[in-house]
């Protein structure tokens, strides 16, 4: 479960980690009321469960209360990576002398937690690791010992701090670790963790992802609103018993079986294309479900072409073919569709589509190459 920023900050505050003063608004009037109780300048942030909000225009700065209202109104009319903005967080802007990164996540290869720190905060840690790997510190946590206060001090020292600053920073690091363990976090991070001109440290942004398998230990999240966790398309897919994840490309993908869909995404990337989604219709899929999958994928305005990749086992290729024709008739599909269809009732499925004037391919690689070329021609 991905917590929103304001939820993550509430947890940090509970563990004594400083955060900017702020409040949550669901409309512009509330935004104005909150700003009246804060000190300018302000930051107005969309509360959506995705990373990279700043680059997507979801974080705006405001000098006055009227600017806060305008910024809130703008955000409430936005969608960020498929998520409509229903809440904004208004907080006091923190002046930073320096921006740091500190986070804890799971290192599955080493089967333990890993602590990551960097003196280059404010950007994605993957980007820092790629451009300046020497500035990323990693510490594997021994699961029997945990991350002790002296480990936190060692990290702060390696980041170049001494004296009172080292102590303050180490306390924050260790507090974040305790929060992460208590909440069964797959990821907990502060980015940026700002160092102010006065020498204090403030978590300007925070992110927490809780392990879904441990949610039974956190009943406080039981009533959490579904819409804050999933995009409208993901909710629609869930209602139709389809596994759907939005990606940032322009080629819609439909397949049966998670492994096959993952292989389809890889094949598209291999030929230079960009998948727009992951959609697994599962096994034994009836024609109505194929039609629903097409409707959901086509609801994404980024999709320029669709690649349907079916390896029929339990799934019958003739049922898939009928679902495609049903969707074409109901939705009036004009965007190009590339289909790879092999397996149970393959000949019948191909006959149905071929007679409808739709080409069917046998090779996943050939189909992936073709759909990428189609999108490139459209560009």
C-alpha cells in the first residue's frame, strides 16, 4: 500500500522527525483557510500515490494566499500519471542550504533491509546512483542486529557531518528506521531531507510503501479509500477481474498470463517501443473479458496502437477472436491492432479474424516489431 505524502509525514512526526508545518485541503476554500494559518512562502502539493510529481507539475510554489488558491484550483483540475488530484497538501516552504536523501528499502538479493543515504537529495536516487555513484552510501542491515544508533552515526559521519549536526541527523536516521520496521515498510524515504541555514534538518517530502502482506497488522488503514490507492483505469480493471498497471508509453498491451505479458513488454522495449500498460486477462478468458480489456486499454489517451499477445492453453483462441470483433463493433476501434494468436483452437481463431480483415501473426517478436513500426509511422 502506497501512502500519500501527508500520511507518511504524520508517521514521521509521530517518530519525532521534523517536517514543514502544513495542512490537507479537498477544495480551494480549505486551501485558503489552511494557508491563513501558515507563514509564507508556501508549497502546494498534489496528493497522488506516484513518484515524480514535481516533474509532472504536481508541486507548485506560492508567495501569497491568493497564489495558494490559484495553485490549488490548478491542481484539482489535473490528473497526474492517471490519478485525478482530489487532495492537496499546503505547507510552509523550507529554505534549504543543502538537500540530502535518506531511505530504507528491501534488498531482495541479500534478503535484508538496505539503508541508503546521499548528499545529493531532491532527485531520484536511481539518477544519483547512475551519475554520481560515489555519492550513494549503502548499508546492509543485519536482520539479527537491526540498524543501531551507532550505525546511524556512522552513516551521518560518512555523509560529512560532525558534532551536533551529526547527532541530529543520526537521530533522524534511526527514527526513520524504527518507523519503517513498525509499519512493515517495503520502502520509507525522505527526499529531500533539507538542511536549513540554521543547521536543522527537515523532511520536506516523504514516501512510505507498506507491505500488503502485513496490512493485517495495521487496522488503521482498513478503511482507507480505494480511489487514493488506484487510478480510475486500475479500479475499472479490478471490477472486471483484470490485472492492469499503467505505464508511461504509447503501445497498449493485452496478454494472458503475467509471464507472457512481461515478455511482451520486454519484446516491445527490445524493438525501441514503449509499453503503455501491463494488462493480464488471465486464463480461460471469455470473449466479454477480452472486449472489456480492449475498452480499458483504449480509455488511455496515450495509447497509439495495441498489441494483443495470446498463448492459448485454457484460453481458447476462437473466444479471444470473438471478443476482439465484439469490441471493434461496440467501440468503433480505429487505432491499429497487432495480434499474435497461437494455441487452443488457433485455426478457428485465425479464421474468424482473417475473414474480418484482421491480420494474425504467429511470432511474438515479429508482432512486437510490427507494432513498434506502426507507432513510429504515426508519430
